[in-house]
């Protein structure tokens, strides 16, 4: 049985998406498993808290079975699910009235898959940014997404994404310089 299942899923995300959209729970579980770590890293980069990130990711994954049928294939599945996660993370912060409060430096730790450690001053500067700026920086620097995927994830045009990233870098630089004095 396991061999048949492996052959059935050999088509990649497209095949899994088709099966998941038709209600195949195993296909959905496999999709989730492929994208969960990067999804967590994106959300963690926005909310800056492990427990909050877990809550948001669980929320995204809980709603995914109902949303999967809405995926239209105009972007990559990962871009689509990142967009849902970014929107949920930002909404979560708004609902929690967490708005742009600096987080004490000792409580901040950026979790990124390929980054073993991040300078505490960098983490504190990121914590001072608004969630949309953190999303742009996280998607660009930690996830290394191309600008068109960042734009699709954020639900804006490519030129708007470039401008958001540019402004986020400026705000990050200002926050970093203020902390580094």
C-alpha cells in the first residue's frame, strides 16, 4: 500500500493539490509537511514569539482544508499559503493589540532555517519594525524569495513590494543605528 501511495504522489505539489482539494487528507498532510517549517519561519519572523507563531501556524493549518479549493494555480502553492500566513500573522498582532511595541531584547530571537544565530541588536531592530516590514524583510532575506513571489505573498504589485522592502530596510537601519549607539 505504501508503495502505491508513493507513486500516486510522484507528481509533486500539483498532484497533491488536486488530491487535497478533492478531500484526500493524506495528500493535505503531505503538503503541510513539505511547507510547515518554512511557513513557521515566515510567521515567526513577523510575530517574533515562538508561542504566537505556533498559534498562527496552527490557525493557518486548521483553515487550510476549507481554503485549499480556492487555490487557483496562478502562483506557487507556497506563495499562496505564505500569503494566508502573513495575513493571519498581521491580523493576529492587530487583534492582540501588539502594535509595534518594542520587545525586550532578551525575549527576541529570530528563527530562520539556514541562520544558526542572529545578532541580538539585529533581532531588537527587527522587533521595532511593524509586521508588514518584518514580513518583507523575512521573505526577502530569510526565505530568499524573488520579488514577484514576495509581491504575490503580500498581495501587492512588484513595484510596491520593492518600495516596501526599500522602506523596511531604511526603518531597520534607523532602528539598528539607534540601538547600536
